[in-house]
C-alpha cells in the first residue's frame, strides 16, 4: 500500500470547535492536548494525564524521554492550575503518563491509576501515600468528584504493549512506557450530578460500560482513522450509545510531537486519518441525535450545557 503523505487540514473543521463555553466559577472541562482534561468546579479539580512536555519525534524514536519541568510548569500556569485532587493517567504510554507524577508532585495531587501508573509514580519518587491503585469498576471519592475506572483496551495496534512491572525512572526510552492498564474513566460531579465518560484511547471492552451513564463523552480518535468502519461502529456503540451521551467531544487527534506553544495540527496520514474518523462518526452522531464537537485547547468549556 502506498504511504499517504501530508496530514488533515484542521481548518476544514473550524465550525466544530464549538463546545459551549463554561460560565465563570462553574463546573468546566478544559482540554490541554492529547487526552489531558482538566475538570474543575472552582473548589475541586482533577486532571487526566497532564501531558505537557511533548518531546519531538526524533527524541522519542532515537533517544530517551523525561518530563520537562519548564513545559510542565508553563502548562499548569497557563491552565491556572495550582492544586489538584488527583492526576489520572488513562494508560501509561509516554504521551499520557510521562509527566503525570511531576504534575501530581507540583499540585499536591494523588496519582490514581493501575499498577503501571503506580510504578511511574514510584520511579519519579512519589511517596506511597500519594499513589492510589484503582480497582476495576470501584468508585473513588476525590474532592467533589466520584471517579470510576473501568478496564478497557488500547486502540490497535498497541505499539508498546504490556505492563510496567518496576519503578520507571526517567530518562527512559519511550518504549519503556508500556501501555499498562487502559481505562475508560467515568467522572461524576456530586454537587450537580453531571456525569462524564473519558475514553483516552480508541479501544473498548465489549459490555464493560453496561449500566453506566454519562451525559457527555470525550472520545479518543487516535489511530481510529486507520481502522475499518466496523470497528468505529462498535467503538461508538460500546461507549457513546452504551452510556447514553448526548454530546461527544473528540480528543487525541493532535500531533503530540509538537509543543503546545505552537498551533495544534492533526497527526499525519502516516499514523492516522482524522478525516476518515470524522466522516464515519458524523454519520453515527446524526443517526443517534448526538452533537459532535472538537475541543478548543486551553478554553474552559461546558459539555453539559
């Protein structure tokens, strides 16, 4: 098969960056690139992943990666984050968990995830009382939120499969950041009852979300555009339709080898096809009466509006 050059033109979807803005001081979700989502009600806040370092492709392929404190501190400052209840890696590939322990350290947060995430925290030097190993399907009370991690799968192909069995001390090869436990993350804001599903990878376990509900879903589309339509159909059914979401926001479409200081762009066609994903998901969303959006980086948004 001939390699397709170039990348999708994100300006084609300018009208999709229309998630309702959050009001001042109210519950909001802010996308910070890839699958990093800040969920904040003004008194309690959670952050998935917290990936700000975004090393370039050459370093990832040929060198070793480690958190960049200047980029992490700059990202937290721009997002106006000083304290967090928890940092929750959705799985432990480098483009999700590289910075998670540093972000937890900076913000006084717990690091919440599987055993692989715990070993990322241990390698950084987080104390054990700041590390929470989640049990599949068991709610965890974190400030004003209840968070439930449900076992999922990474979107195929998983280039670095397996678990992180020992404390991972950076700098390390990107391949050392194995996928570990991949989660569907359910968040419930107790004061308002607002519920959210976060799929940090475009994978699923059939039936795993049965009985769960969420008004809005943040859906990873990384690598999804290279899967057959039947896979997209089932992904949608096992996530969006299962939880009854009425608004879907697509994440993990941005080129994560490019720093957040530069305008975001889509992943190249060599690794994904955002155009194909949006075309199929548009049809599914229209069929089910679901609003489909792209998030605006750094912007406080209200997916429940």
